[in-house]
C-alpha cells in the first residue's frame, strides 16, 4: 500500500533495465517513487528507454494518489512479457514528476543500479 504522501526523488547513480538478455533502458536521470520505508520503484525517462522494445497494452489500472497507469508489453527475442512496464500519462498533482517516465516490473525483468 502506498503512503499517504507521495515521495518522488532523484534516484542516485546509473540505473539499467534488462529483459530477454537485452538492455532496454539506461539512465542517470531516473526517479525513485518511495512506496514505504523499505520499498521503492524506479522510473526511467522515456528518452532513456528503447521504446521499440515496448508494445502498448490495453491494460490500465488506477493507483491511489498517483493516477491511471497505462501498460506496455516488453518484446524480447523469444516472447512478449505482457504488462511488464507502465507509465502515468496524467499523474496526480503530487506525482507530476512521473510524467514522461516508465517503471518496470522488477519481478519479471531486471532493474538495477550499476
């Protein structure tokens, strides 16, 4: 569950996202959405993601305090990882910094600081 106050801060260092053996994003400008004291989520600027790897999905979901998320599948050599990335095209006022950024499901792809 999200905290009442949305905290979006610069993520320190360089972050990468890998899927299917390929680097699909790398950024020194990533943002960190702090969810709880021990949990956070990294958002990559769209300009730092290989958008050719992403396929828009019809799936959407509402996130309390942030807004409606639009999802993407990640196309790899062997498969498409459905709904493994998402963004908030029109985030709430408290999460405006997330506009133009994409997060990835770290249980199905690798998101790490390098």
